[in-house]
C-alpha cells in the first residue's frame, strides 16, 4: 500500500482536496477529524483535556468550547504543548488502527496538517503532497470559515511552518488559488499519474 501524506497551511484547502480524493474512491485518514472525534464528550481525549485544563473550556452542554480553547492555545505556548501531549499519542494510535484497516488498498491519503513539523509521520508515508495557496487567500479563508479575528488568524498562521519551507519540503505541490473545478482537475491528473506509476510497479 502506498501512503501519501497530504498537508498544507491552515486555510489552504486540505479538506476540500481530501473530499475530491474521496470522491475518486481513495481512502482518507484525516488526523484533524481523528482529533475532533477523540475530543468529543466522554471520549479518551476529552477526559484527558478536562483532567488537565479543568472545566474552564467546556460550554453549557459540557462539550469542549473549541474556539475558546483555540484562542488560548495559540496565545499561550505552554497550553499548546499540554494539548499536544494529550492528543498526539491518541491520534497516532487511531491512525495505526485505520492504516491496518486499509492495507489492501492501492494507495491512501493521510491528511497531516503538521507533516513537516514532525518526524512521526514522515517515517510512515511514501510521499508528500502539499496543497498550497497564497498567504492572503489563507487569511481570508480562515476568517470566513472559523469566524475568528484577523489577529487570531495571523497568530495561527504564524505558529505554523512558513509557506516557503513547506514548498521546499514537498514532493508534489498542487496549487489552490483558483476555483474548486481547477483544484479538482489538478487532483484528477495527479490521481491518474499515481495510479499509472503504482500499476507499473505491480507489473
């Protein structure tokens, strides 16, 4: 099985790209979605977050107030570290389970927002795919999607690896500065190319 690590800065279009791959029949493992799942009420990650941070980040329904937690995580480095120490081992455990469940597939996409910031997943993937867009467009998308301030959006972007470094690290880059149809076309070309290469290896 060929494992492709799909990454990109926040607001670059990773979710849209992964949904296009999914429509093509490619299995998707999204680490952000795993993080959300394990942070839901009474899940293991949720219990650990409450144990570490107390009830301060819970809303009236006792769910984690993601916006409130996010704002502090990107303002206080020690909070970011604490949250990562809770979530990363749990995410990795679930990731390995899902990899095993898909070991008969030709190739799979693993959406890894911090692919180049950690060696954990770089050891497992066969190649990296960067979804890239301009920083101005990233900023607009984050503010519109998450309903956060310009200041917080810039803090989140600033906490990530720079765009240029990601471009230098990536095996393949697909730009997402235009319409969904343009992105879909570029992904379709990439998909066909990957299948041709992998089928050649099988022959």
